[in-house]
């Protein structure tokens, strides 16, 4: 009666189980990873900027900022230099990031003062948030 039924292959059954577990993990972990990593390139740009400020490398920070022609180095030093409202940066931490339109607003804490930086997605240029 059951002569034509093939025996169960334990290797194939184990492989099917592994495939289903991997799919379940991808369905759960994939969106979570996307949520945490979606602004990663823009956050990296903000981190490089903050590191340059902390090291006192203002010319490098100015280049990371990718300023427009109207934003001169003197203006940059007024906003971010040692005489700015943040003073000489000795500590910083990235607090949060939120995508808005064509850019990302990155909130950093500089010497325990909060600063918001706009990072444009297409060219990773920095500026002050438009809103």
C-alpha cells in the first residue's frame, strides 16, 4: 500500500527548518536594522566633523562642512571655533538623527550643549537646520 512513498530525508528536513528560521529572522531583524542604520552615512559625516572640532583641526572641519561661497572661514570659526558658544570642544556625543526631506538633522552634544546639524543626503554637506 505505501510502497511508492519515498523515505523522509533528514538532511533536507533540517535544511528546510534552517531556511524557515533564517526567513523569520530576516523578517524581524531586517526592518529593525534598517531603522537603526538608515541615517548611518549622514551620522558618520557628523562624527567626522565633531572629531575634527575636538582635535582643533578647524580647516578639516571647514572642508567637511562643504560651505557655500558666502560662508567664509571667519564665519565658520565664529560659529564653531574656540570662541563660539560651544568653546573648545573637549567632548561630544551623537544623540539622535532624523531624516527630513532631502537631509538628516543630526543632534550632537558638544561640551554638554546641544547642537543640531543638517546633513544633506546627496553630497553630505553640512549646514544649520532649515527649521
